[in-house]
C-alpha cells in the first residue's frame, strides 16, 4: 500500500466525530420527506413494519430510500429477518422453477466429486443424463428437486455469511466507518435484490425451458440452455452487486469531504474484489452441498 493511501486512511480515522455527524445530515429520515417522495407514496418505515411483501415493493420502487432506511440503527434488527426471508423465498422459487424445467425436459444433472475431476477420473464435474420413463413428479418423489432447492437456497445464503468478514475488512480498508451489523444488512439487502431480479427473469428462462420440452433438440444446445439456468442466480447477482456498491457508497459521508472522491473510487474496487471472492466461494459451496445431498 503506497503512502497516499496510508495518509488517506489516517485522515479518515483521525477526524473528529463532529465532522462525521455534519457530513451525514442527509441520512436523517423524516415523515415529511417520505410523504413528498415522487418514487413512493407510502412511508418506507410503515412498509417495513407491514411485512416482507411491503418491503419488496420498497426494493422495486424506491431503492434509494431503502439505502437510507437500512442505515437507521433502530430498524436494522427488524430489517435483517425480512430481507433474509425475501432472499430465501426468491431462491426457493428459482429452485422450484429449475426443477420443473429439468423434469419437463426429462433430464437431470448428475454431479461428480471435485476430487474425481482433479484426479482425472472424470472429465467434467456435471453431466446431464436423460431420464427414461420420467414425469414431472418424478424428481419430487425421489427427492432430487428438494435437494436442488436446498443446495441453492442454503448455499447462496451460507456463502454470503462466509464472505462477510472479508467485506467488513474491505470496508475498513477503504476508510468507511461501519459496524458488523451494517455489513450484514447491506449484504442481505444485496441478496434480496438479487433474489427479486432472479424471480423477475425466471419467466423469460421458463419460455426457453418450455421450448426444450416441446421441440427435440440435440444434446449440445439442450445442455447449454440447462446449464444457463443453473448459473442464472449468478447472472441475477450482478444487480445485487450494484445494489451493494450503491449502498456502501452512501457511507462515504462518514469521511472528510476532501477525502470522499479518492475513497469512492477505492471503495468501488474493493466491492468488485469482494464480489469476486463471493463468486468463487458460492459455486463451490452450492456444488459441494448439492453433491453431498445426492450422495
């Protein structure tokens, strides 16, 4: 780390608390501001208290107000389980839809241990196998559909928990002052946004899945479409990454005004670095969990 970055960090953490408070005035949330908002006609605080569905509307219609709201310490404890519920419901919907697509195509992925691939016993860790005399209910009866749902829903959330310490460290390295609760709620918000995006693009992918079930296709294009479905959560996760960066960028008001421009650029690189770490951990965790469940 060069001397310029070290000097920037020193000035950031050595500034008095009064300066931090004066720079964070816009965070104060009042009823008049929420009532006059052109993006949402309902008070966001009331939406939080109304349940996950009302919070879902806030995610879709007013993400800026949501970024401000999650910075209120008195609402963070209440928001954590609601954001987690939205994430789990969204990933569960994906698992159900993907199971229906695979069963309609009479194809199911067979996973091989990673050790077998590393030792050269298997060429690829995943292979799509055609199921003979299979119906839409077969994966549900033998439990394969529930294993897929559990692997994605639990794996994506667990990978976020594993990567939380690195996000906290990256935030401190960029000079942003935040607690571990701030890190947790920002990470869960990004997962909720990714889950909502995933549910939104599922109907488009379901159309391609229906085409596979109706029209006979060669194995290569058919498997390519199915593989695209398995990586769909990571494509939808790009929206969660942007939401995470946007939310953490609001925390730059805890810095001195003359340091914000430099630190915002540095923060963007650190968020991208954390996204790379999560992108490396989550597929391995999902695959390992799914493979263990399949036995």
